[in-house]
């Protein structure tokens, strides 16, 4: 039996309603596909071990203003972290103890390299300074076991700059990949002295003492960060790097002994 006009009208209305319901669903699907990440984002930060404590607190602070972003940091020597960018799924942000530390990873980085914090150098010695080290010139003393950063890593470059300013030539008993690694050698008693970042000393507690380096022999260590170009969350990574320069982030750096870097940021 042919359809009645009433049946044809009812069918048309039904199809129109179905189409009306389908349109929002399709638009929602397109929005989800075109709009970037949905749901919580985990940013992986490859960072100098000297930033361990401050980045731990920064992750919690950042999530308060960015509830959908979790910051997960992995720590090591700056050069080691930069080299990891050639590996699969390397991370979202690279933070090193100097700008030069970003150079080997330059082709993997996006946007400007931001100076995010600064610190100075000090001489780490055993508790109570049993070897009576008074300054950089004492590090030339025969029989003193001096550990330093390798020439290819930030703390090594800064240390050699300080030696040059002081006019000393120091023979080292060992070379390490980071300031924290130098500090560990002092702490466990495998070395008598070594140059480290002032901000690293608090991680050693009473296990290490410090001998100040005068301002005219000291150097400023500037920590830098940049987003990873091919990281899975580039937009969020760029926003986090910019946030590191905000007053809120700088207050946290100051809390852990860092100073605000001078010059371009």
C-alpha cells in the first residue's frame, strides 16, 4: 500500500530531527580533532640535577593555576639531558645550567632560549674544612684531592672561568658530569675539595662545608630553558617556559637561593 501523506510527513520530520541531532555530534568531533590536546597533560621536563628541589615545588605551584597540566621532571647532568633529545619521546622542555648547554640540542628546540635563574660558585669541602682551604689558590696545593666538572659540562666551564680569573692552575683527581656529582664526591669523602653551585650546598646539609669565592674571582651561572620543538605538547611547553619568568616562579627560585638573571630573558 502506498504511503499516506501523513506517513510521509511523519517520516520527513523524523529524518529532520535525526539530522538536527547529528550536526552537534559531528561538530563536537571536529572540535575535538582540531583543538589540540583534550584532558590532562603531562609535561616532561629534562632538567639539570641542580634544579631538583625547586622544580619539585614548581610543579605543584604550576598545577594550581593550570589544573589540567602536570609537570614531571627528570634530572641529570645538563649535557646528558640535552643528548636525550635525539632519543624517541624525549620530552617537552629542556632546562640546563647554562645557555651553551642548549647548543647541542638546538635543532630540537622551539622558540627563544630563556634565562630563568642564576647562581654563583663556591668551594665545597669536608665538614669543618679539615684541609684548611681558604680560596681557589689553595686548590693548587700538592696532595689535595680536587674534583671538578668536566670541561664539556656547565659546571666545568664555569669552574675553569673562575680558575682563569684567579690565575690558578689546578690539577684535578677526578672530573664529573654535574655540580651535584662533584658535591657527592666531597660528601662521601672521595675528594677534599671541589667547585659547585652555591645553590647545591643545601642539598648536602651538614655533610659538606663551604669556602666562599670572592666576587672578583667568581662567575655567574645562568640556567636556561626552552620548549622542545617536536614534543607532544608544544603549546603547553611554551607556556610553562614563559611561566618560569613570572614573579611567582621567580619567588620560588629565590626561595631556593637562586637569583633572577640579568640581561635578555
